[in-house]
C-alpha cells in the first residue's frame, strides 16, 4: 500500500483505517459498519501482500460528516 500522507490526517477528525483480515467479505463488511457511523472514502478493492496471509483494505474517514 502507498504511504499515508499529511493530507489524509491534516486536521482533527480525519483518519486513515487499514483493515487486515482473512478475506474480502470480512474487510468490506467492516468498511460498511464504519460507513454507518461516519463519512468515508470507501475502497473498492482489497490488496494482497505476497507471502503474507489475508487481505488489506484502506479507507479514509471524516468524523465531522455523516
């Protein structure tokens, strides 16, 4: 995954959440739960790291919007 830059967390209430889980369905279910509580920029796919188990998904949250 690309590094997190300053713009992603430039002010209080912004957050980057990286989900690591065993499968795509669980990662997207957790992203859906987060979206129920705050505004997010959702990910449309997971990534796999060669040699590492499971998948990762990164989404961006704004706690001030919803």
